C-alpha cells in the first residue's frame, strides 16, 4: 500500500517528470554529496551552483550566486489563494485557487526533465513539540536542498511523524528557468500547500520559512487559537542569573538577527539566542504566552555583520560543528577564496569579485556584496544558543517588542499602557523599505503592521482581532513595547549606537517587567525617566538623548493621516478597539499640541 506521502510524491513526479527522485535524509554525508552535485553538475545562469571556499578562516563554507534577477523576495509575485478575496484581505495578492492551480500546473508540467527531484521531509519545530508540524518539500535545486537541511530539522524524525498520515504540509518547488515572467509563489491555506516556481531565493524557495511558517501557519493559528509571527526570540540573563524571555517583531532587514545575537556592553548581562526570524506563540496551560522558534538555522543579512557589530554571528559562521555554511551573493575574495562584504572586519581584499562575478574595487560606486546578500548557518553553531532551544514547550514570554526603521517620530522605547494599546502599537507600525524585497522603493516608508505585511496569510483586520482575542485568553500577558534604533540627528546620522548597546534598552524593559522602575507618560506610551536608562560610557549629548524620546505632535499630523487611511483600507474588518485606540492617540497628541 502506498502512503499518502508516497502517493503525493508520485503525483508531483508525474507532473514535473524528473530523471531521478531522491529522498533526502538530512545527514552530513548527504549534504557533502549534494554540494558535489552543485559544484559539478547543476548550473544556474551557466555557472556552478556552488563554489568551494578556503577552509582556513571560514570552515565548511561554500559560495553561491543566485540568478542576478533572483536576489530577494518578490512580493508582487506572491499570492494567497483563499476561495474568496475578502479572506485574503487588502494586504495580500489574491488569486482564485482553481485559476492559480491551472496556472501553476502549466508551469510545473515537465519542468524537472533531466533534473533530480529532491524530496525533503522536515519538521518545523522540535519533533517532540506539540506545536511542531511535519512537512515535505520537493525541489529540483541542490542549493535549496542544502539550505533546507540548515534551516529545518530534516530527515527521519519527520518521516516517522508523517508515517501513513495525510497530515503534512506540502511544498512543491522548481527553479524553472529563473524567468521572472514565469515566477509565482502561490499559497493554498485550505490545503496547507505551497507551490513556488521560478526562483531559488530564500523566502521564495525555502518553503518552510516565510511561506509555511508565516503565511500558511498564520491561517492555521487563526483557526486553532495561536500566533505565527515574524519575531526573534531571546533570553536575557541579568547579573543575578535570572533569565527572562522576549519576542521582537522588526520588518525584514531591520535588525532581528542582530538583536537576537546581541553581545551585551553592560557588565553582568548575557543574551541567549532562541530564534532570529520566526516565532510561534501559544497560550500555555498556565495562561502565559509561550514561544517556539520553528526554524533550526539563520538566513541572515551579510553586509554590516562583523566582530564589532555582531561577534556572536561571526563566531556562529566560523563554527563548523553543523556542516556546511553558505554565502549567497556576497563578494568573493579570489586570492584567499573567502567571502567578503561591506562592513566585514579587516582590510578590503585586493582581488575581489562583486556579487555578479565582475571584478570590483573600492573606487566603484556599486556595492561589492548585494545589499540583500546572506549567509545560511545552522543555529546549533551559535555559541550563545539557549539551552531551552530544543525545549518542546518553548519559553514563557515576558515582553513583546514592535520596531521598525524610522528616522523620525518613533522614540527609542515606549511601553504600551495595556495589551489592547500594545496591539494598536503593532498595527500602526511603519518602516523604511529595505533591500529584502524587490520592486519596492528602498527607503520609502510603508505601513507594516507587526512586521507581518508581506507574511500574514489572511485579512489583517481579522489578524488584529485575533491578537486582541489572544490577549483576552492570557492570565499574565507580556508587556508590549515600541522600539526604534534608527532615529537620526540633524545631520542624518543615527543617534543611538545600537547593536550591543541595545542591551541598555532591554535592561530598562526588564526592570519594568519586574516592577523595579517607574516610567513617564507620553501620548505614545510610557518612556524611561533619565535616571533609569543606563547610558554610562556612551557619548550621547543630553540634547540628543532628549531627541531620542521626543514626541513632536506637529510631526504626527501626516503620520496620523497615513495610519487612518491605511486602517480604512480594511473596511469593516478593522476591529473597533483599534479605531478607539487610534482616536485616543489622536486626542492625546492634539492635547499635547495645545
Ligand atoms: P531579515 O533577515 O531580513 O529578517 O533581517 P533582520 O531583521 O534579521 O535584520 P538584521 O539583523 O540582519 O539587520 C539588517 C541591517 O540592519 C544590517 O545591515 C545591520 O547591520 C543593521 N542593524 C541591525 N541592528 C542595528 C542597530 O541596532 N543599529 C543600526 N544602526 N543598524 C542595525
Ligand atoms: C526576510 O526577507 O524577511 C528574510 C529573508 O528573512 S527571506 O527568507 O528571503 O524572506
Ligand atoms: Mn534576519
């Protein structure tokens, strides 16, 4: 008897017509074999999928160039296919499921001729966790297969968990011919199915990540009463040895990986990393909010990563306990066979190729590494991995942080008055667009509620209501904070030093959570009294400190108008409670103006 899994794989093979079908077991030997195939047999744009790098400084490292038209997520080609458009909401591209299936069937028909079909059983979450999900992805690309080994728990445990069951998340992926005209990322939430064609890049192709663990999982979470969020998860150990846990949502390329890996500049504080991109949040039996990170690796932004900004990440990259580590679209130092990117420690190497493979030196006006170039590394290589990472129950969350990249308006930190106000803070978030998605104007501000705009698989009005519902079920709700590391001074320079010094903000948040300090009320929320924010050893002038917390009602006129317009786009789906928080903020700002 064929199992539902075998049946599904056969069906996909009949459609895509590969030369070979290979079932992945997720082992290191297999990764080595696939790397060989990627170096010798498979090609992208006429180039090998992988190049070896020297083991001297970057053990276990391999270099990958994606197709030059395929370097970031493509939100305009990403669709959520609910039976009706209203369920998808104004925040998603929508296509009728039948129409989408037809379209994709034509693209997938015979697309794997002459290629190997890799079948990858994997878990999102620890196999023993009640919150984990078993999944299977099919792909025709060795880079995707090896990346999935690093980003998920791949192999036997997932197969065992699926067994004869129908209950597994399905992902069908082909790089096709990399033609952006024939590129689609289609989600079918009713079937727990993702079909992705024409891209080999990160969030478009590693279907366990944004496609399943956020877009599809957010729909499952809505039905089942939990939250799938674009959040890092970390433990903060204080000088007494007590560890508290936080989850923080920041839009793509706005600092999650860096915050999750932070090396404290305050003595006695230590960070334990649990996740840098995705959190699944469940109401535990004790009425507290518990987080697991369903992933098992980092797919992080390379530029700016250095021993100075993020020593724990560099140590992770140089640790080869879990093999291998991939570098995608960075520069390449051909003399030393090493990856290179802007911001890396040391001298600029003398013989460099840029991310496209053209020779590069610092006289060029272009970047050597693509701004969205990335590394892929197992989380088990992280020197400060929390011992709770594999705890099936997850960790209890004391604070939720919502942040973004805002040169103006938003203070360094502000605490929500209560859960409902905190949810409102999440909904009104705006952030500068980064290079993590194509076809958008980098630097322009867009509304990005809870950093989930590109990832919420259903109508965000209903999503906001779901957040409010979760709050009602919590006996001990986490406190909610707004954060912003990116406020600029009169010369356009960041005022706040950021990175390791962000611990100073986290310390204040912990002091608030544990009731050690009072706070000052502003229209936006509660901010620190200056005596309570530890700025010792920092060279920030009192004027600049003031600027970090300034609430300028005049500047808010346009922001309020934009928030209102955005909320209106959800029509009657937007919860009344969010409108009432909006009016309360508008009234408070108006009163402050007088
Ligand atoms: P995704 O992987 O796309 O989800 O990005 P992310 O949210 O994990 O962002 P990441 O930590 O990779 O940081 C993105 C960029 O922001 C990098 O270039 C960092 O150097 C920069 N950055 C991160 N944290 C800070 C900070 O505290 N201050 C400043 N000024 N820049 C930061
Ligand atoms: C992001 O864009 O938020 C990422 C990279 O983390 S990707 O996997 O491409 O989504
Ligand atoms: Mn990241």
